[in-house]
């Protein structure tokens, strides 16, 4: 067994789907993921097991001898997981007032508290479980379809939208429009003179905000020199407040810092350096619990009030 990889149970369903359909395209479609993502998951399962499970030289794809031996283990594991889920989760959720929300860390820290406060009367009686997850967005959408989460908040931008395979299985609601603005500490701005480059606090390459900010920087040809990178907006904001450089941050996360004068907008003479993104939420159309319907009506009411 490959010790560097932790097993994800969805890989077992992937295994059974590929066994049933005999080709990656049909199996990926049945699992509501892209073919490339599905292929990576099968490869990860094979790495975890430590053997090749499918003979990819045949058509349709067939199980290897190792794959055939693996079947009863997979069937037993999946049945145990389904029984446990039904016994301890699904039954209680039918009358439960809980709403399970998955979102970006910055949303959990800054956005959700404000939204829940604004809709307090509309959401009365609900209990919220918020998961500020850093897993891939495909996992979040799958969690909605699997009933592991109820609501997903995300930016409506490339890389954070559902694939065409599952978009018709989800409800979508526009929450509000968000600005991602470049900010800098006044004390640093005063020190910079003439043609001097600005120290730049960047998002890590695999984050979605990297994909939103970097093309803008290249297009505007801004005088930036990267000195730091991270995956978290909160870390960039603290570094910017400390005078370490320029950072692009969601407006909902820096309202206090702007009001207190700890940060000011960088490049105010260049309005195109501000990025406007829609914040949206999703739920599965098959999810019919009263608590989810109540939450959805509350969000729709807030959205209508802001428009």
C-alpha cells in the first residue's frame, strides 16, 4: 500500500463506476466529474492500493487480476459506509434544523457572520455548521450532490463553477457583487518614491484568486516585485497592515482596516486594478429539507434587497 496517499471513499465509487461502464468517459459522466479529474482519482486509488487495477490496453477497459480481487473489499467497505451514514446521519437530518455550509476561509471569517446577522429573523431557529474547507471545488460540489453538505458559497469565476455535467442538478443564487481591491499601508506608501517598485504580497499559484489577480497585474504592467505568497487572504491582509507590501483583498475582509486608516487603496488613479466578482451560493435540487428551504429563501431575500 502506498503510504503517501490517504484513501478517499469516493475513489471506491469511482472504481465501481469504471468497472461497470468500461471506459473513462462514461464512468466520469456517471460520477458527475470531468474525465481528467476522474482519471486522476483512479490513478490515486491505484497508488494507494499499490497495484494496477485496470487494464487500459483493452476496450472496453477490463479489470486486472488484482482489480478482480479488489472487488469484494470495495463492496464491503461501501456497504459499511452507507449503513453508517443512513443510521447516524440521514435519519436525524429529516427533522433537523441544521444547515451545513462549506465555503472559503475568508467567507467563514468575514462574510458569513455578516450575512447571518442581516437575515437573522428570516433564519430564526436554524443551526449552522460551517466548514471553511481548503479542498478542491469539485469536492465541494460533489458533497452537495452526496448530501454531505447543504450549501456552498463561492465566487462566480473560472475554476469555481460547477462542471456542465452537474450544473443542472444545482440551484444557484447570486448573493452580492464583491470587489477585490489592491491595498497598502499608508506608512509604506509614504516611503515609496518615484519609480520605486512596490513590494507585492501574492496569492499562491494554485488558489483561484491568483488566477484573478495575476492576469490583471500583467495587463496593467504594475511596478510590483513579489516578496511573499500564501493561500490565505487573512495572511496577506495582516502583512499589508504591517507595511510589508501591496495585496489584493476582498472588500468584505478589509472594511475595518479601511475605516481605521490602517490600509488605503493602492493605485487609486487606475480604477481597472479593482476586480469585481459575483458571490454566489449553491444547493442540490434534490435537497428538500425544510431547514435548507428556509435558508435559501433568506438568502434570496437578501439578494433581492441588495439589487
